[in-house]
């Protein structure tokens, strides 16, 4: 399977703590994207990082990309209960299709 | 901007019937649309890529006669699950790509998904 891997599969933290999710992919990419999915809903695009970028910030989100290791991480700072959701990375390669990671289920406890 | 709608959001049908799901880009032209399938607590798996005015490209293992895809306009793609069976029950999600974006920054915009339950 070409699907990427994410770890951890599940993460439970207290409100105010930081949450870090890691993603690995298998082929060369144009960009890597992170999405959020609330239970039973569609995906919400969070952030895109291009292959020539190493780090990107958006509000409480920080994404890093290491193309030599084919890996990325998503950091959510000062988490809130409303951040509870599944988070997926998705790599976009030459075919401009998205290959999704296995996802991380984040639970933020109030 | 960049809103994608899907209809219906939920459908329950009897085994053997066909179900059509619509995916619309509301405020941009989508030269390419994608159809995904998601089982509970799993990730999204790409089923097919649909380009406006041409035949869809199906991923390995996806039956094109079972999952009919039509992309007749720049804002509408449809997925028809033919002769549905209980094993086709799943969450189907479409996405659309804005044809004007470059490869380095192009983003897929996702619909809210359709929950199909086949009895």
C-alpha cells in the first residue's frame, strides 16, 4: 500500500497542552497537507507545506517537513477541547493526487 | 470561497438498488474531482480521479462498472453505486481541485461526505 503512516494512532491530552502528530510518506512530493476531520464529517484543510519549505506556521499550528526522511509533523499548541478530531496528513506527488496517512485521533480533555 | 457540497448527506437503501451521489464545487471551476471511500476509524482511500469531459481513472481494485463516475461539467461530478450490496456501505467523500492552482500549492477541497447504508 502507498498509504502513509501516522503516529500516534491515538493521543489524549489535557486542555492547554501541546499535541504533536507525526507523518511519514513514501514517494517524492510537491507538497504535504494536513487535514482535520470531525467524526462523521468531511475534511477541513488546515495547512499546506511545499516540498522546498521546512517549517510553516498558521495560528496555533506548526508544521515541519523533512524531505530527506520523508516525514512531517503537526504541532497544535495550547490545545482546546474543540481541537478533538482526527488529523490526517496527505502527500501530493507528481500525479497531483493525495495519498493519506493513517490518521491520528486526538482527544483534548477539558 | 472553495466550497464543495455533496448530496445526499445520508442514504439508506435496499440491496440491489443503485444510488447516485452528487458532488458540486459551488464557487470555483473544478477541472478535476476525486472520489474517496472511508471505512469507520480508517483513513481515506482514493477510488477514482474524474476529469471534466473525459472518462474517470480508477484506482487498482475499484470496479468501474460498480462505481460509475460522471463529470459532465466543471462544477458537478456524480458517483453512482450500482446494484449496491451491504459491503458497499461506507462513507463516500468527494473533493475538487481548482484548475488554476499550481502543483506546488494546489489544494483539494472536500465535500461533507455521504453516509451510505445498504440493508
